[in-house]
């Protein structure tokens, strides 16, 4: 069974600083995908970044990068140059590549950016 | 571009009532999912579908039913609503090909009193 662990219930970061949100995962599947989603206070789920288990390089999308350490089964999200609009809940998720491709979510980390 | 559309956005039900949460996508996606999000928690999978006519249970299917008669629509039925079903419900869809992200609807906030 898949499992996603996010151990930081809440994080604070100063505006313009970088912040790392932790995510560890557990799976027996050799092939899987890892995702990060942002959920602002308005409630919608916004896709941020994706990393495949066989990708050689860490994924980057603008100010977002994913620090993927396969041996440690970690997929931390790094947000550079934090902005006030980054204040939100952040969810790590994993999808099995085979079968029905179910997605498992972590419980989230609430990030607050301080001016 | 409509994407994934959920209706209604808000609903209050009395215990024992039934209702259907609607979800429609216009992206011709094969995969569709229903999640619930309880306060302060992540998303838990209720049901999912890999195509028209094919559905399967997720982590928390009890008290819910789904159907997928068309590619576009994936309604979630609540029978005999209970206070434990008070939650925010999200529908999502994704394409079959490649490693792509899921697109989410705006959510339905359901309260059972």
C-alpha cells in the first residue's frame, strides 16, 4: 500500500526567503509519480509540480523545485523567493503508475508567508 | 475552458436524506476520481473510474455510490446522509496518457445536520 507522510503541520517563512516542505513516501511499486498541490484559502486544488520515479533530474517549475531523493524516499518541495500569495496548504501526493493509478495524498502542510 | 465542473458548491442535508453530487469534465479524460477532505486533513479517495462503465472503490467508499455511464460525467450518490459525511468533496479527472496531473473541480461543501 502507498503512504505519504508530511510531518510539518505548519511552517512560517519570511517573504522573499526560500522554504522547504517535507514529504516522505512509501511504496512497493518500482514506478510511480509524485505531485505537489497548493490549496489556498479559497479551497481549490492547484497543481504545482510533478516528479516521475525514473526521472534523472529534479523537477522545476518556476519558483518551485522538487528535491527528489529516491533512496531516502523523500520528495521535498522547495519554494524560492516566497511571496505573500504562497500562503496556503500544500499537499504531497503519489500515484501508482500501473493498475488503476490511484492517487494517495498526505495530510498537508500549512505555509504562512510573513511580510 | 470549463475543465472539471462540480455542482452544487454548497449543500445542507438533513440526516437520512439522499443527494447526488454532480461532476462533469469536458477534456475527454479517462480517469475520474471522487475525494473527500475533512477539516485539517488531506484528501481521501472515495471512488474512482478508469473509463465509462468501470468504477472501483477507494479508501472510504462506505455510504457512497457512483456510476460512469459516459466519459464526461461521474456523479457521486449519498444515500441516507450521516453527520460523518460532512466534508468538502472534490472531483478530479486526468488523461490516460503519460504522467500528467489531475485537474480538480472547485469542490462541494456538504453539511449534514
